[in-house]
């Protein structure tokens, strides 16, 4: 209860006149001596004075501050913000309320963790079963899963790696995060182009060395973008903890707004528009093919549910849920950031559900190779 909490150390403040202290290689560690010994082992909270709190009057804020060590006589504090997934594409790039920041961070970390697990399972399943990865869609799916898995892994370790306060390490992490984000989107685009070629332009499309060309585009185009940014100025990447507005935000990402809007937002927006166009075209094609083969029969309900399922799985596969971030403005910003964090961090789970659990061929191959007893299928069933 906040009423029973009281200040049990002297307040420590440090400043140097006419100088701005930034980009320290080693963080300053402050040990706070207790005024009264903490004999009852009472809970200890590390706080900083937030000048923005209580409408500018100021107040104690625990956000991002963790206790590194405490005993009866003293406490060592360590302040470090966690970061929510929305930061990757947050168009307004302004701070959000601390409570929402905490909840979004928890959603992001839980979602990315779950996604990483299921993307890993999907990758292992397709790689282990040679029959499943013979066709082109499976090979494209494998590359998309690999890009998304790496994106999740770099995001999950970002705050931890940035806490080492090594500028070189931070630039590397930010570059990797940028690269895998763009790579994931490029593979989503290749996925949508493949659907278009396979379903809409059914005939007369033969592309020699198709998958090789896809790989060059999928992994090469993001590399070109990142190389250009690095050539212009590698310091465009860095740690957000040096921004005055948010002194405890530890996250390695693009610092320059112009670079962010050109190399991330514009890139993602173009792919988003392409994928939306392909999504609508492919759905219309599926619908017209169905209505040609079967007239309105008593099974329309089942057909409608199947259409809904394919639309839903396509939406996640083509990354259309990332579009929520384009609506995250003004009064509805927080609402859309929640939708964005929930759906995008769980993209890996949805890919696993739609492309492993709900695919008959995948389930059958798994039962042939991985199951025992009555669940096992013989190779010829």
C-alpha cells in the first residue's frame, strides 16, 4: 500500500554545470544508504523523481527501476526501461503512459516468446520432413519463419544487450533488428507474389531458378537498404537511453526520425499496400473458382467457413495485421498499439496453427514419422 511507503534514504542528485552528460561507456552505479536499518525485511522499491508526473508537479516514479541488491543497511538500484513491440513501427515516436508501457511490454515479451517457440517448431517440422519442403510455397514459408524467428530473438535480447552500454554492440543489435524486420516483410511480399502467380496467373508463368531468385530478393534487398544507411552514418543506429524525454529507455534502434520514416515506414507501407492488393485479388480468385465449380448448394455454410479460414490464415501469413500501426494515432493510438502488439507478437503462433496443425499433409507426415502406438500411420496409408 502506497500510504505505508516512506523514503528511507537521502535523495541523491548529480549534475555538472553547463554540461550535458551523455553516451557514458560505463553506467553510474549509486549505492543508497538506509536511514533506518531494514530489520523487518520490508519490501524495497527503487524510484526516481519524475518531473512530468502529477501534471508537472513531479512525483516518485518506479518505472523501469529495479533493485539490484538490498540488505539491512543499503540498496543498489538499476534503472532500465523495457520496451514494447510497437516501438519497431510506432509512427508518432512519442512516449506513452507508464502503465500502458508496462502492459504492452509484458504482452510483447510473452507474445514474442510464444512466437519464437512455435516458429522454431514449424521450422524443425518442415526441415525434418523432406516431403513437406519439396514445393515452392513451403520453401518460401521456411524463409519467412526464419526471418520472423530471428526478428523475435533480436527483439527479446535487445534491452539486455543494450544495458552493457557498448556503442558498437548497440549499433550491431539495431542493425540486426532493422535487417530482420525488413527481411520478414520482404518474404511476406514474396509470399503474396507467389500466391498471385499460382492462383491468378495459373498458366504461362515459369520462372527459372525461382527459389534462388526469391532468396536473393528476400535476403538481399534488406541488406542493400541497411548498407546504404550504414554508409551514410552508422550513428543513425543507437541507444534510446540518451534521449532527454525518456532517460531510462534502454533499446537499440534507429535514432534519426527521417531515417526511420524512409527506411522502415515507407518500406513497410509499400509492402503492406502490395500485400493488401494481392490478398484481395487472391480471395476474389478463390471465390470465383469455387462459385464456378459448385452452384449455391446446401453446403454454402461450410464453404463460407473455409473461405473465412483461408482469408484469416492469408492475413497473418502476409503480415496484414502489421497495418494496425498505421491507425495508431491520436485518441485511438493506445487501442491500436494493443491490437498491434497482440497480433504481431503472436504471428508465429498463427503460422504454426494454420500451416502445421490445420494442414492435413503436415499432420499426416508427422503421424508417419514422429508418432507411436495408435497415433502412428504407416507410410502407405
